[in-house]
C-alpha cells in the first residue's frame, strides 16, 4: 500500500554534511584542548544536540557547558552552510517529484537553525509541511521520538508513513517508529548490518528514489 507521507532525514540524505559535522566537532575539540577519538563521529550520528554536546563534554573532554559546546558547533556549521550549502546531487529534483504526490516532512538530528537554513537556502521550504529536530523531542535517534513527532504533526498513523534514512541510528529510529524505511547507506559512515536489516528497501543513491518506488512500499 502506498504511504500517506514521506519523511526525510536531512544529514546524509539531502545534504552531504556528515563530514562537515566531523570536521567542525574535531576542530573545536582540538582547539579547546579536548581528546578527539576515532569513533566519535559514528557515536554522535543521530544524537540530539543535547546528547552529542554532552558526549563532547564528558567523553571528549571539551571544556564548557553542553549548551556552550552546542552553540559553538552550530555557529560553525551555519558558517559552512552559508559559504556553500552541500546539497546532495539530485536531491532537489527528487524532493520536488515526490512532493507532487505526497506530503513531505523532515525528521532530523540537526539543530533547528540548520534545518531552517537548509530549507531557505535550498529553495525547498514550501515543499515540506513539517520539520522536526531531535532537540525538540525527549530522545534522539535511535529512539523513535523524532519520527513519531513528525507523524503526529502530519496527523497520520506512523505505520502509514515512509522514511528515508542513511545512518545506523536513523534507520533504527524510523523502524522503531513503525515507518516503512528506505535506506540510502552513507558511504563515508556505512550503517551497521543489523540497522540495514530493518529497512524495507535499500538503494544506492537518492536519484533512485522515484515516485514509483515510493508507491510500491
């Protein structure tokens, strides 16, 4: 049965930003005398800002409060986005095509200012009727909260919605929410095998995400 709405993750699905997050967090950690760890980016993928800033403070030993750390990282990300918004090739065309047939939403771990900046700078704001940040719910991904909130705002049963995700925690979150899940595995930070197993469909790039494919879910 065709879904009633399509909910997109942002980082790694619509914007090629995972490496930017990695660069900015690593730079800040080193500049402030913290201890960067090789597994840090994978650990933080999908976390809400409250969660990853606390991780940077507690595990990476970055001085300052979690709020101060989050603000500093987001400010640097905003600078990068304003210099060049890293929209994934083909994403705007895919969003427009799918948006002609289904209501669209964003369910992202990104902070609200970055979601809003993406929507404005990409010219896609009018196509999304709902956007939810993990900082606006109790728990970040892999908990299902951000997806459940998106379905609530869409006034739809979560089981009637489809999600498009790229990361382990994102895939787990969407599956836990009861969504039909399309996986576009992140090439830099590939999702774990068990997370991919929860997807209803795995594709190689967003260009493969056609209305016909969505209708088949």
